[in-house]
C-alpha cells in the first residue's frame, strides 16, 4: 500500500472518531436542555402561609409536581391589594399548561412580571411551599446550552463526514497508487545506490 493511502486512511479514521465524540457530546447537551435544578437556581424559597419579599425582576413560581394545579393558590400583593398572578391549569386541573417543559419533579405554576408589579415590598400568600426563580437567568442558560449543544452536534457531524471523505480518498490512493519500485544503479568504483 502506498504511504499516501496509509496516511489518509489513518487521518480519516481519527477525524471520524473525533466527529463521533463531538456529535455524542452535543446530543447529550441537547438532551439536558430544560433539565435544571430548581432549588439551586431559586432566589427565594417560600413556605405555605404568608411571606414578605422584595420584588425587582421577573420570577417564575415553581411548585413540587405532587401539587394539583387547581388546588394551588398563590397571591402577591402590596398595600394597594392588587394581585396579578394567574395560574392556568389544563382542563382536568391536575397540571399547569406547558408542564411538559418543566424540570423533573417541578411545575411552573405562574410568572411574576415587572409589567404588572413595580419593584418593592410585597406579601405572598400560598397554600403550598414554592420556589421563586429568576426567569431570564434560567432562560439565558438554557438557550446557551441548547445553542452550544446544537453547534457541537452539527460540528461533530461535519467533522465525521470530513473524516469519511479522508478515508475514501485513502482507499482510492491505496488502490490506484503503486508502491515505487526500488531501482539499483551500479556505477564505476563498485558502489550501489538505491
């Protein structure tokens, strides 16, 4: 086999393996999108009853998935008494709309938006324990993870294809190119050159 064929086959195999590893890593990252730790990301852990908090950014209200949506109550009011928190449940009332995207063990029951609430002190009343998680922090990390996973997987597929082309080229070289024949030249003075 010609040395060019060996080199291209070896490079092709190595590049293809790197591409496969990148693709698997990217796919793994993509499968983890939406699976984040609620308690780790939480800015505030509330218990059933009445609590006072200082509100300044968009928050999502997360509740354990053993709580029925239609039985969960949550209000957030200030001295004016206005409450803008809405909880939208599916028809059977068991789960909130969009629960399929929620992390394992949790439901996203409501969103507290700066469009409805100005920064300040508020009183929260709830019948269940809950976690308040900053929405844009989690959303930014999840989008970054999804984009990174997509590009890693796409780059892995591209790299693997490139490696396959190298192996095809190496196979062609192995079939077409012949090993150079050694020539022997004998010259005056009794010496041999190869």
